[in-house]
């Protein structure tokens, strides 16, 4: 199994279970924000937003 096979499986999983992954990202972000200074909240939110946009694109593909 090569890297292309792994990438295809990951994209397939995102297409099928993207909503669960997105929910997990939200929960993880809230946990990280509870453990870090408020000054990094915007960066965490930005990273989660970017990841969720990518997931949404994979679900449409």
C-alpha cells in the first residue's frame, strides 16, 4: 500500500464521515483553548475553520 492508496482512503473516509470529523475538530479545539492563553484562540479557530472548509470540499467531490 503506497501513499496514494492512503490518501484515497483518507479522502473516502472524509467524504463518508466528514461530519463526525468536523465535530471532533470542534471538541478538540475547545479543549485546546481551555488549556492555552486566550491570545491563541483566534489562531485555533482559524485552523479549525480551514480544516472544516477542506472537509466540506471533500464531501462535495
